[in-house]
C-alpha cells in the first residue's frame, strides 16, 4: 500500500484554481519532493493531505486514512512542518515540546528524552527556556522541525525545512532526513529550491499551475540533464524570465 | 525630515492603516463603518435620552469611551505587536522602519501618532459626534442648524482631545515603565497625585475634555490643554518603539499548570495571557475600565434624576460585558493555523478556549464586582441578582462572540454587518435590564426573580450558541 495516494484532486479558492487535476502516489520509504515555483499549489496539496483543507473533488488516502473524513486521525499519525508557522510566542521551546507531547499523548519521560536529543542535534540546548518570541528565526525553525518529528511518525510533511538555517544546521537536517528515510519512514518535502530537491529527494514531482508536470528520479537523470533543466523546461520558464512574458 | 518626506510618510502610514484594517476586517465592510457608527450612535443616543436619561450622561459616557479607545489604540500599535504578528504573520509597520531607512525615529513616532489621530478622528469620532448631537437635538427642542453645528464641532474637538489623552497616557505609561524604577516611581506619583486630588474633592472632571464640552471657559480650556499636552509630551519623550527587549528566560511552567488544568489548549491559552504584555492584570484592567464607566454613569444619572440606580443590577450587567474583553485576551496570541500541525479538531480548540474562559472570565468579573458592589452599597438581593446577571451575561456574550467570529473576536468591531448583528444581540437582553437597574431602583423582589431567571436563560443561550458555533467554524476553517 502506498503511503499517499491522490486521484484527480482539485481545489480552488473562489475563481483561483490552486490545484487543477492532480494524481500522485508516494511509496512507503520514499523521500519525495514536491517542487514548484511560488503559487504552484504545493502548500495547498500538503494542507489537503493533512486534513487542514477540504478538496473540491478527488480521492485521497494517507497511510490508508481518508484525511477529508478523518483529519484528526491523519494528523495523529503524521508529522507536519508548516512553512510559515513558528512556535507559540509565549512558550519556551521546552514547553512547546511538552505541549506537543501532551496533545500527541506521549509519556513525559519520552518527551524529555527527545527534547534533549533534538536540542543536541540542532544546537538549541541553551535556548530551551527562552520565550519563543525572543528566539531568532533560525532558532524558531529548529524548534518547529523538532516538533514535527517529536512523535517519530512514519510519514512527515515538511515545507521548506531549511529556511533560515545556517549551513551547518542545514547539513545536519539533510543528514537526519536521509537517515529517517533509510529507517523506513516516508518524507514529503515541499520546496521551491531545485538544489535541495535534487540533493535530498529520491523522487521529485514538479508541480506548476496546479498540476503535476514532471515526475522524475534525480539519480536516474542522464548526465547531461539536471533537475533544474527539467524544472525550467516543464514550468515554461527561462532564467531570464517566464517565456510567456517576452 | 526635509524635502516633503514627512508628508509622504504620513500619507503612506494612512494608507498602511487602511490596508491593515482592510486585511483584518475585509475592506468593503470596513468602508461602511463610519456611516454605521453615525446611525447606531444616533439611534442609541436618541433612544436613551428619549427614555429619560440626561444628555450629560450620554456625553460623559462618550468621552470616557474616547479615552478608552485612545488607550487601546496606543496599546494595539505598540504593546500588541506580538498579538498582531500572531494574527497577521510577519508584520512590519512603517513606524518601526527607522532602523532600515534614513528617517528619524522621534519624527516617525510623531507622524504615527498624528496619523492615528487624523484617521480615528475622521472615521470614528466625527460620525459619533454627528450622530449623537443630531439625535439629542432631535429628541429635545431643535436648537437650530448653527447651534447644532457648533455642538457637533465642540463635541468632535473634545472627543478628539479625550482620544489624544488616552493615546498619550498609553505611550507615557509604556515609556515610563521602560525607564526602570525611576520611571515607574514618576508614573506612580502622578497616579497618586490624581487620586489624592480626587479624594480631597478637587473637580478633576472640569479640567478634562468633558469639562470643556460642558462649559468651554478659558480656565477649563487652558487646564485641559496643559494636561493633554503634558501627557503627550511625556509619552513622546520617553517612549521608544524600537527599543529591543532582552530575551526572556522562564522556568518550565506548562507541565505544572497542565496537571491542574487538564486540557493542554486551555493551559497554553492561560500561559499566553499570563506572559503576553500586561499579564493577567490586563484582563482585570479591562474589567476595571468597565467598572469606572459604570460608576461614572450611575453617579451622573443619580445626580441628574435624583434616583440612585441599583448598584447590583447596573454593575452586574455592565461587568458581564467583560466576557467579551476576556475572550479577546484569550485569543490574542494564536489562531487556528497555529494548531493545524497537531491532531486537534476545531471542536477541541474551542473546548480549550471555553475551559480557559470559564476559569478566567466569570472569576475576573466577580473579583471586580464584589468589592465594587460592597463599596456602592444596596440591598443584598440586588447584589446577588447582579452577580447572577454578571455570570449569565458573560456566558451569553462568550457564546455570541464565538458563534459570530470564531477565533477572531476583534473582527466584528470593524465589520459593519457583523457588528450590527452583535450590537442587536447585546441590546435586546441588556437594555431592559439596564432600564431596570437605572430607573426602577430599588428593584422589587418579583423583578429580581425575573432577572435571576433571565440570567440563567442568557447563560443557556450562550452555551447553545457555542455548541452551534463549533460545526459552523469547523466547516469554515477547512474551506480556506
């Protein structure tokens, strides 16, 4: 059974079509990248897969659960790193993890042990008791990453996970994501960064104007072709501007 | 700032304010707000004066409202930056841009304050003045167009001064508080001097914008101008909107509080209130403002009509309105998006907010009500009925607010249609109760029993509205 199965998914906001007709399948154990320019429908897709939005039409299954009918059940089983959210302003990272642990029904001892592990991994141990509103963007991002993985889910949705992180921490996160996938878990990474997708993902779906325009395995691309070439070709753009603008 | 930059910054800030409101409260609805304000204030003032309340009472209430409005405007712009960030995401107002642009910070702050003054004086205070003065003139003997225009202009001017006083007080308070112990000592000394003057019988009200409105004599105008200017200058001199605060480190509290409260969302919500600017004191302050307005109005009404209003009923009804401000504080620091990564249904989020409200709302209202009703005196039966009324009104207003606005109780303040519905929902139960409290004291046992029963019914309606709100907002939050 695939981790994610999408058939003919459509979603509009008023007159604006965010996702036109998307069909996609992600197997268990994949590190799948959803790559596309701004406004391509990546975040809408992720929010629908995690039950935050209701699609206009289509069939969706996440770990065998319908997120439209059972949004909370899906979110119990997956981890989510939203692009724009930051930890609650008036909680410390430690308290935020305790809050996440309480909501997810984790034992206090488990939470405490994982807090220490994540603080060491991403280097925010000295900030564990600082109010989140006083943390830098990078520190807030580290806390959000740790929060998404706190319950060690079999499937994680991460939206632009490397934003605001320094190069050292970026490398640590990349290594962690590969290890996580190698342990048999599934990771869906949403990004507009072609290099990140090419480096990390075992498979990449390119979305453009609400539809899937390419589905490639970067490792299988011929030597003379890069993921950037595929991306620019399929989204009808050049590095000088969108072709239609000329 | 040379070469017209001040003017350009002023225009840009006006546009920024308009867009902020447009984003927060949907632009087209907000555009109708001044018209709506004029119509509602005219209707309310005409109705209240037409049923026997003295016009002076209405004018006093309006000036108190303008001061409170000024206090809140100042605090939303500066103290509430965290809350606005949480509501709208990353937000950088032009007033905070002195670090990145070649603009003087004091001048920017000055332009910001003037912008707020012009914006709110035109969009809110002018319609209020026009509506009130016209309605009161229409109810009594029409004084003629020239006199009506004069009254409207004077009211607008004094309401604007009251608004400036409120804004200046916020900035001065924040500025002095930020100067450590000496600043706080100065702030405390000013408050103590005011309290002492009031206690020794000095007619402080004469040297306020309201006093000027009642009798615009030279000494009153001069005294008021000095007071408003002094407060504003202290604010301008001491307040620094770009001051960095040190990173706050706190001991772990969540787990300890959760053990007592049970619900993680309720625990987080109360932590938010506790740790955001003002702490739990801001909830008490909001109720205290309502208390001050009620006491002022009942005093004035008593002096004018010769009949002392029922302290229990009037305070209970008015302090029940603190349910709205309390819910506002409970939702200031988060929105539904903040929980979307977690396996929490919208129903669970509302349940957490309800628990937090039940812990904080009635308790704060009663904490203010109990000493106030002892201070004002009156029959025990009225005090008990007032307490029941407070709890009933608070639950009713909570349910109504949740039903109409979900997690954004501020939204309807500038959305004309929502505001009209909310206003109607408040007026229908509260006006009869306030008429009883203001005009029929001492209240008969039969009326007290009816008020007690009505309080229970109001509370139940609040619960019913809350229950209906949950599926409504669950659907809506998943649509966009």
